[in-house]
C-alpha cells in the first residue's frame, strides 16, 4: 500500500518527544555552549582563535539541533493536502489501542548514552546522534513503532522507500544538513567531530519515560518550542 510521490518535501512525522524533560534540554544546551566556546557572559565564541578553530573543523551553531525539538523519529510523511493530513490524524488516533497492546500496557523508558555517527566518521561527520537503549529490552518499543508504521503504510500514506527502511531509533544531536552555508554543489559539508567524540563519546545524556507519540508538523512550532502537535496518543505511565 506504499505510494510513490513526485512531491519533494516531507511535511510531517511521527515523533516521540524528548524535549519535555528540562534536564535533558539543559544537557544539550550546555553541550552546545561547551563545543562552541560560548559563555553566559559572551553568548558567542570566547575568542577569535576559537572561532577560527571551529571554522577549520566545519562546526557552526546551525548544525546543532534545537534542544527544544529533541525527539526520536518513528516515521516521516508527505501530507500534501487536507485529505492526507486528516487521514494521518485519524490513523494515529485509531492505532492507539494496538500501540498500548504492543507495549503490554506497561511504561517504556530509554537511556541515552554516548555518541555515534549516522553517516561518515568522527573525522568526516554528517549526522551525530545519541544511541537509544531501551531499559529492560527494546522489543516492546520496536513492536509499538512497527504497529504505527504498518498502520500508516496500509492507509497509503507512506512512500515506498520509507516503508522499506529499517527503523533505527536515534536522538540526533548534530546534523550537517542543517548547515546554513552550503558548498558550491548545494550540499552540506561534513564536520570534524573527533574532539567532540573524545570529550563526549561516553556522555550520560539521561534516562526518560516515553510518554506519547505525536503527529508533528515540520517547521512549525508550539509555544513550548517543540514541533506543532497535530495529533497525539498516550503511552502507558503506570502499571
């Protein structure tokens, strides 16, 4: 039931919000400030030598994710008209009982620790993320995510290439694709993250309870800074 599309842009995605935890957001803010050499006083790199060093490494503020949007992605979608959007919202609502069943009506918590590269290597990084460890085993969470993916696919709302993509839950921290300054070919250059891995490669980012899944709208944000929530379903929070 997956579909093909000539429409270029993704518009929505199913997310598991992590930015609801202030301590996690603060960790990311401190990480970014540390890497960029930003202090509470200066709000900018502390010296010209630091700025020059960051430039040589290909590191700039725009490649860090906004901590207020920190999340896990389950599925990305192209909802290019009102009918597809309304269908997507209905799919998420209707799949809620199956998601709770997949989670065995028990809470699910994750631990974020260390850093890994999605593309490239620390010397030539494009996406740096915090690996996700599901406390007590990942089977329930992966089953729940697959229930969501299957429901959207059966509704004809998922592109074929996305339906066939293996789910890899990860929490993106840096992404060269967000770089404001592109190279001549229009692509984002990699960055040298070796020093970052040396300092933060074993960082304990934190543990958190996954409370809900959102149908999130890209590039639109709520009052809390997180992606606009078009629809949501709860995850279990107690036994």
